[in-house]
C-alpha cells in the first residue's frame, strides 16, 4: 500500500547572509593601586615587558601561520609574509581569540586548535551546527572534484593497475581503527584482487565510543577517494568541538581535544547523503535505481531534498499513525510516524523503516546496531556493532558482496543514549 508522510521540513537550510565574525568583548583589565616603592614596582614592570614580548612574538607567529595557510597577501614582504599595517589587525585578532577561549573556559587543545574556522565562527554566532555546503552529494561529483585537486587523473581511474572500479561501503566504525584497517585490507584481498578501491564510502558515525576516534577521523579525511557522511555521533562530536559545554563535560567527548582545525572544518562540511549512480556500474545483484548512502534512514515517498536531516541521522522505526516527529538528536530509539492514504489504519506497532522503503533507490545505511546487518529489498543495514564487540561490516559494489572482521575486544559494553 502506498504511504504518505506528514513531516516538517528542516528549518534554516540556508546559511544566514551575514558572515561577520562574532563580536568579542575582552575582559576588563584591572590594575593595582600605585605604589611609590620602586622595588615593589619592578615585578610589575618586568611582567609588562614580558607580556609585550610575548604579544609581539604571538603576532609574528600568527602572521606567519596565516600567510602559510592562505598564501602571499598583496603588498607583504616576500620573506616574512607580513607588513606593518597588519600588526594592529593581527594583534586585535589575537586578543579576540584569547578572550573567547577564556570566556568559554576551553581546555588547551592538544592539536593546536585556534577555534577560528568558519564552522567555529558560525557556531559562536548562531549556537547551532552549520549546514554543509552540499547537503546531498553525488559520488561522481566528489571524485571529479578530487581529481581536479590533483590527486589523480579521474579519467584514467579504471585503467590504473593498482585501483579498480569497485566501491567499498563500510558501516559504523565508532573509533575502531584497527578493525577499519583490517576490513579494508580483507576486502581488497578477497574481493578486489589486492587492488585499491575506486572509492571507499562510510555510512557515518566514524567516532565516539571506541578508542581511536580522532585517528579514524584523520585517516578517512586524508585518504584519497575515501568519503563519509555525517552521522548523529559525528554531529554530536562536532558540537563538542565547537564549544557545546554540556557535551564537553562528558568523558565520551574528551577525545575532541585531539581534533585540529582541519578536522573540525572537514566534519562540518560533510554531507548527509551520498548518491552513487549505478548507470555506469553493471551489477549482477542490483538492477534498480541508484545506491543512496545515508546514516540512519529515510521516510518512504518523500524526495531526498525534502527529507528532514535529523530524521536521516536518527530514525530506526516507523509507525503508521501520524503523531509527531520524535526524532531528536538525543533519542537512541527514535521512530518517526507516517500515515497511509487509508485514514482508518490503526496499527501503531513500530516497524524498521527499511521494511517500509520501496525504492527506487537502494539505500545503504548504519545506525542500528541492535538489529545488526539488515537485508531488505531496497535497503541494506551495515551497523553490526563492532564497538560492542561484534563485527565491522562492509559491502562491495557492484557485486553486492558482504565482508566483515571481528572486533578485537568489547570497547563499549554500555550503550550511550545518543
């Protein structure tokens, strides 16, 4: 029976037009009363001199770092990359940054975080996660863009003797770095003739719960032709990294201090879905539409551009009677209601969303470790609970062959609510 969902569209999909930095108000400086004793004044004078020296050194290093990151600025010295006119601006920027760090009670970052990325600026101003530049991406576009960055000639990708045209899709990693490396090696050896895959795609939730979250994030970010989408745990970690005090106070998110500015900006730019066009890939096991990679799930009969992204990273089950969208970020057993065309339908028993999905896309997803690997007509679930001591699972396209490795140990015996 055909189904129709009542839903609310995701609010504020577009970034606000203003991109100005947050106004920082440095703490007021207080001074001790004047003292006529020169001996007592010497420590104060020494402190002032040290502070001045430190500020000058910081300004110089800041300018050098900015020059290295963004290139030669017009009119700057070719050797130092700095010109005197910028000293005041850079000093002001340094004070603003120091003030913000002090005001938010941030702990020192082990990765040299400056908290000055576009994502930081957005979060400081709006207190919400930034929408990625591309919400629903396409693998062909992503591969072509990476080719333009000079990683490799995309036109010859299938002709490269060390890289095949196969695609590996991997379930929730949750910081299980050793198992991730083992799975890729096994998939390459057993299903790809020892060659590299054309691309490796993840269903999200790279991090949290497991022991090596930051290392997994960095590995996926730095590997050419590896791509992922944002899961609910990636969003939660991003909020913590950007300054969410509630999450920062929890041990589960202590690892975010290891993230660099590049890591944070990369997570903030991740899409919520990746479409894999199947018109160029001949699959003996799938003759339907494209493959669509999402983290948790989709609502039947709703176009991808109209899907609520919170639903996409949290939904597990559906009921047939319209109630309310209950898929919050903190809900571990989130279910979303939809309604049939038949208003007399009274069945309120939740069912896995994958059983209700009728295509035309084949959706590959994660998020549901309790149900484990799921195989439905138009949906495949890959979260097999590696972090809970079970398996890390992937699937190789176009043959639709499953591959998995056992978890080394039980990393997380107790499931977190989100």
